[in-house]
C-alpha cells in the first residue's frame, strides 16, 4: 500500500491464511474515509470502513450502483464481474421489484424443503471421502463439490456441465492482468447458456429453481427471460463462490482452534451461533467489491464526496468495527447476536443467504458429527491458499481422522 498524490494505492492482494489484511486494518484506523486507487479502472474512489458509515452508503439512495455502468470504474479484476443487466448493479425501485420476485424462491419454507436433499448430498460426498480413507483433501471432497452440486442441482444444470460452470466462475473472479479476455469470454458463455436454459424451462417447466423463479409472481408482474437468465447466472456464481470458500475457511478455523471444535462436538445446538460468528470474523474476500457512485454532493466522515465520485464500502472492516463489536478481532462463539455484513446489507443483501446458511449448517454439522476425530493432516503453515482470485480460501485442506 503506497501513497500516490491524494490517493492510497491499494492492491489488496494479501493472502496470508485468514489473517486480516494489514492494509485494510491501517485504513480502518484513519479518522476519515480514504481516497484509494485500485489495480483496474480509470478513477480513484473513496473507501468507507466503519459499520455505521457502510450501512449509510448501502441504504442511501444518493449512492447508486446503476450509475457505475458505462464507466471504467475502480475494481480488483481486469474484467468487471457483473453484467449491466445484473440485479447487483440496479437501484430501487427496479432492483426492489426483482428482489421481491426472486426472494420467493428462498423463503424459510422453500429452504426447509430443500434441506433434506442438501443433507443427502453432503452425506454422499462424506461417504466418498470416508471410503477413500485418510489422508483426504476436504476441499476436493466437500468444499468444492457440495456448493457446486447444490446450486447446480437446484438450478437444474446437468452433471456434465458442472465442471465447465466452475471454470467459468474461476475465470470471472481472477485478478491477473492477463485474464480479461478469458473472463469476458466466460461471461458471454454463461449468459448464452442460461438464456438457452430459461427458454427451455419456459416451454417445459421442471422441479428446479429456474422453473420456480419463472413462476414467481407479484400480482401480474413476473421476471422476463433476460431478467431470469441473469438471476440464474448470479445465483450460480454466488453458489460457487461464497459457500465453497466458507466451508474450507470454517473447517480450517475449527481444526486450528480446538476450543471451537470442542464446542460444536459437546454443544451441537450452538452450531448456528458459532457459524454466524465465524461468518463475521472470516475475511472472506480481498479488498472490496462493486462500488457505487455519488449522485450528488454528500458530506460524510469528515470529507465532501462530490457528485460523480466512486465510493467503495468494505464489509470486511465493518465486520471488525470496534464501535459495534467488543474485541472484534477475536472469535467469540457466545457473542451477543448482532447482524453482520458478510451477506451484504440493504438493497443488495444476498437474496440467497438463507440457502447459503442452510448449506453451511448441513456441511459443517454433518462433518463434525460423522468425523469426531477430524484433524489437519499437515502442519497449518503448509496449507496452500488461493492467490489468483479475489477470494480467501485454502486451495487444499488435507485432513485425517
């Protein structure tokens, strides 16, 4: 991290296990929001780090996601991850309409209906790991396959296409300067793939998530084909990304902090509470995500943000804000429940968060129950971590039992 003129250059490439990025910690410690420069994009941006300030930006209609489209906005990847028609770059009321329709597929009732199938899949994968015997790579056997198969199964993606979906997701999330062409091609392939699938489900509905989204209604309002295709693409990327990383991250923490594993073994009823605290604590990605642009001048954090300025928020720093969380850099499995920002906040909070939480509860719960003697098969310092994408997760997680 270096100072360049009025902006701080932030590569946000820290990949040391699950240690918190020291450059983010330094930016948090400053008295006001900071002007930053990211690896890609033709403009600088403001970085907002405090919980209350992040909440303000994510709920204040003077800051627009839609306004970034058509600009080479500041970001960490050579190719923008989101498509212009994605719900992630829409503002209310348009985004509110789509969220209202899409969220019907992720109500507690729908997720509870999915849970038996999710549990069967987890048990099948754990059966395969047990049959192979130790040592085994838990990332390969569970973390990579479980979320991928779950979201692909729910979306109705055939088994023979799933490895291709995983490769496309990896290309889109790559931070390498040579990856822009591959990322753009992956995005085009995904849009075409889901466009064709939506057409098929319109003609012949099946018992899958795309068919359920196609049937979602708010009065006479429904998702059109393009909206539905982009929604499916967004869900597929989210399903490959968040849960895949978090299963490995959580297991790594449980295996390197025996007191946490012992709590889950002796008090399984605290599973959800412990997982929620781990979600708050884990730096699940590098740096920042999708920015917003100020639609008018806004006074905030001791600075004037001008109309047209880009504004990034950090959910990672918000989750570590000492004004909100006591001892925020510690894992406290008995911490008083306070909502965190791992699934986002406001109008862009992940609509599939209930499904992701169910996946984590099933994956971690079944793993702890079925492998009570689970341990790392290598010293913790020998675990290899991803350095090629914006994600934070172990590439391999060798375990024994």
